C-alpha cells in the first residue's frame, strides 16, 4: 500500500515505533509472539504502548514540517525536499491490526490527522484508554476481514467495537469476503499462500479522493513479483 500511494504522488512516511512495539519480534531461535500475554499482561501493556505510538506519529509529522521548512541541518541530503511538500491538509494515518488501532487513536486525539485508513484494526487498546468516549469527526475507512469478524469471541467483540465506532462517525466499513486477518494488509503481498486483494487499491484511492487528496498519477494495482512472494523479507 505504501508503494502504491507513493506512486500516486502522495508523501508516504513509514516510521518505526520508538518503543519497539510490534505484534511479533524476531529472536533466536524462534519469533516471539505477544499473544502469549493475552488477557493478562497483554492489555495494560498494549494500552500504554498505544499512547506512545500516537506520539510517534505526531512527532513524525512534526519532523516532516521541519523537512519542508529546511530545518534539518544534520541531514543536508534532504534539503531537496525544502518548500516542496504540501502539508496544509494534515495527514492521513493508516495501519493494520495494532497499527489500525493506532491510526484510529490518532484520528481521535490529533487535530492534524484528517483521515484514517484502518486495515482489520485491533482496537481493544483504544477501548482501554477510553478513547472511544471522545467525540471525533475524522473520516475513517475500515477494511475488515470477514473470517476474523466471524471466528472467535475475542475477535468478534473487537470487530463489534470497530463497527460501532465507524457507524457513529459516519465512516465507511468494508468487509472483505474470504479474507483473514493477514490478507488485509501489505503482508498478503509477500505470503505465497495468501490471496491478493486488488480491491484495496480502489477503495483507498476513492477514500482519499473524497478527502480531496487527489493523486497525480494512477498506477495499475499489480501484485508484486514472484520473487518477493517466495522470499518474504522476514
């Protein structure tokens, strides 16, 4: 998605979170999954991380303002971007799962966030910070996997919170038939056994157009080369 949007002429920032938060981390001899903490240490830890991640996104946008103003003396190689970026419309936050929840939290708490694209978002952390109790007028597009919405009480409850929030804010929610949680993200482009959903591209393009974020070009929604499918970068 990031590559597609950049080809369309949008400024796309893909920051790492400074607390190292992720749904999983590589370790020897095997990956570490946060699911091992479910319903015990998991929720309060992720609730704290959410607020840190929102600050990361705000700081990233402030950094972009400095970039546009030419105020990054330690990075002279970036001077070519000075006075070349249109930041007047704020930013659209986008993410998958925990990143989707982070994006929703940005839309609720940051006036500079003018749109949210949430890909099968995990919002328990948003709920635990009482953010759903705050009013928000930020437009939102939520793309949800129907297999996730129908399987398991924990995830069904998560999806019900997403549905309620989107409906209360007159957002748009799309259910991707036949998709699971990892199909509704960039990761599906790399996993050899997963499906590719080109409908993502048209949905996201239409949402941005409705926000008057007009693309300067319209590259075709093509899947990645076979090499990337069979050599995932993790």
